C-alpha cells in the first residue's frame, strides 16, 4: 500500500543497535488495515499518535498523496519527532506533508476522521488518547490502533470501549494485532492526572497518562530521595542542579526544597514526563523554583553548566531490556557537569554500571545499596 523503502528508516537520534528496529510488524499492520478499509484515500483527514520513528506518519502521507491534507502527529518522545523528520528526508517525503505537535492537545485530532495509533503500554495513556479523540475528532472518526501481541492486553479493548461504541480486534499477523474503534461516545470527559501523597517525604507526586511509574513512588527514586539531605549538604547552596530524565519531577522538587537558593532544572524527552514534572512542581509549591525543559538527554543545557546531576536511568528501550539509554544519559551527565561536579545515580544493581561510570564520568563511589538498587556518586574529571 506504500512505495516507501522501509529499510531506509532509522531510529537516529534515538539509540541504535542491531536488535532495535525503526519499523516493526505493528506499524505495517496498522497501515495495511487502514488502507484495506479505505481510510488512506483522498479527502481523509488523518492524525497519528504514538508513532515511534515515523513509519505511520510517512506511510500515511505517502498513501494519501501530495494533494492530501497535512497529517497531524504527536509523539511522546522528542527523539521520535527528530527521527520522523530525518526519516522523511531519507525516503523523500516532504516535511510539509505532516505537522508535529509536542503536546497531546485537541489540535492533534480536531476534526480528524482517521486516527492511527501505536498503542502505548500504559492503559492510562491509552485512556487519555481515547478521551481526546472522542471529544475532539469527527463523529465519524475511525481509529486503527496496533501493537505487538506481547505488549497488548484485553484491558485495552475495555479502555477503548469506554470512549467508543464499537471496538473490534483484527486477526494477529507476525505477532501483531490492531484494534478498530468507531462511534465516539457523547459526553466523554477530559482526561485528568493522577496525584498521590508521599507521606514520609512530605511530597505530592503527579502524573499524566504514560509517564513511568505513574504517581507511585518508584523504588529506585525512593533510594535517592532518602539520601537527598546529605547530597544537598555537599552541594554549594547556589549551584545549578539538573534532574536528568526527570519523569514526574520528584527529584527536582526534593532538590529545590533542600537547596532553596539553587537553580533546579528538570529535563526529559517525554512530553508526558514534562507535563507531569510541571504538575508535581506546582502541587508542591515549587513551580517558580523548578524549570522544566523537554530535551533529549539534556541536549538543551550548555556544556559544563551544572554542579550536580541527579539520575535514575531507565533500563528499557520500549519493551526491550537494554542499557543503551543509561549509557546515553551517563555521557550526557559528563557533558553537562562542570569539572568537579557530581553525578548521583541510582541503578539496578544487577546491571553493574560502576565501571562505565568510572570510565565516562570519573571516580565513582557507592553511597548506598539495597537488595535491588545501588546509589553511586561520580565526580567529573
């Protein structure tokens, strides 16, 4: 259904490895199902949500033809947005054929009669997406949402069923499946956010759908937060502190509370994380103290600009256990830190990052260890 050369698509500037692909069976199935249903024909108004590296957007734009309306797209990851633009150039699709929206807002789906979705793993994120479409898309909208079978559950049908009259599942193909939804319900309410009180820390944690761990306190983050008083005591009061890969922003808020004169920056490439961090800062009365930036591995921050970086790196790339993201964030920390600056990182003990931290950042010492996590401090050479 498309003339695109899929082998040309890359994940760059996201991490790349032989086992990590830019296009998968779910991307192809979504596009094939949409084309077979006549949803990628002239006159259609198409939106794309959750495209990993541009396959859905570029495939839809190619099938619709150059005279079609602009394909609107939202990708949670900033690296995904950048990969889409780079891949468009590789396969010869003009960037004017699509428009990227950094925030999942009504404009993404306003009046759309076709929405293609790469299913998120989070049911809360899917609920946010379904509510947005039901409230703002064309009443005749057709939704084609797909994913790999290992990441799908029957609960996804139920979530879509709360916003649409009809939800049907396709047959599986190459370990992928799509869900087709239509007939948006009237009166669907707007998505809210989760909010939980961490009593022992005296902090609120807020999360929009899709952010890691939701409003629950991640156990690795807990290990670092418990040592925040002594981390702060060793930090210059007016220092610049960076919460790198901030998630819900709890580390940034705790740092702002412990170092009231410091400049605190929370940064993440995830749009959901950025929204969550802003909500967390506001809920804890720190909105004027915590600057929140959407950036890929802190690439918006100058070299040598921070005295302290706080980091709880992910150990998954999508659904794959992989150390590449952590390695990227360690290198980013080394770039951001001034000489003598400190990286305080918490990581799964089984991954044994200490040698890499020594090599990439500088001398590294263990601060604490639990049965699952290790907390280290590395000093920038």
